[in-house]
C-alpha cells in the first residue's frame, strides 16, 4: 500500500512539474460552475488577505488552480475530489 501511494505522489509531482501555466487565463476548463464556486470560496477563506497582502479572490488563484489542473491531467481527479470533499464538509458544518 505504501509503495503504491509513493508511486502516485511521484507521478503527480512529475505531472505538476511538467505543467506550464501561462499567466492570464481566466476561464474554467476543469471545474464546473458549482465546483468553481466552492474552490473560489475555499481559496478566499484560506487566503483572505490583510493590510499587507491582497485576498486570493483578486489574485485569480482559482484560475491558476484550474489552469494547472487542465495542464496536468493526472491531477484532475485528485483536485476534483478535494473540492468535492471540502464542499461536503462545509455543507455538513454550515448547511
């Protein structure tokens, strides 16, 4: 089991390392509207910004995550499952 997990992490790391994400992409290619809204909310909560740093929402962080998922297909199932799990957790806690 451990060897399989390590192999999967190595494959994902290699895929991510080969994914070139140009600046400026502003369209969702991987995340459907519901998942995109959940991703935007999660990133906004994770990186709300302060007097020294802008909030993630205005930095287009979710666009970069989506573009990375598009450029690195092996990451897609993991990222989609993570957004689904976060959305389910938020719904369970906050309705």
